[in-house]
C-alpha cells in the first residue's frame, strides 16, 4: 500500500483530505516539498499511545529486572496467589 501524501495546501479542501484517512492509513502532509505532518484516525492514535505506554512499562520492568534480578515463575505464581492454576 502506497502512503497517502498530499501537500499541506490541500487542506483548503479538508473534507477530501479527511475522507482519505482510515485506521492504519494516515494522510501525510508536506510543506515546501518535505514531510511535515501526519493526520491519523483517532482510533489509530489511541492504539499508538497505548502501545507506547505499554512499551515504556515493559522497558521499566526490564530495567528493574536487570538491576534487581529476575524472579522465578513460581514466585510470580505465589505473588498472584496461585491464580495461575
């Protein structure tokens, strides 16, 4: 799938630009011939934000594990109150 790239001047016909936006299909706007903006569907934006937050939390967990050491799966099960099985 080719990226949807338009000059920012196309915003004069913003309804046309907005019609081309779909989840997973942002519209990229150029200014003076260079990529400048991306317009994304709100659902796509929210998914991206949630993914970034998850990645940050995973990175924190990994950093903590490297610093303090990893724990065994049986310890995790004990912490969770044996809910794993």
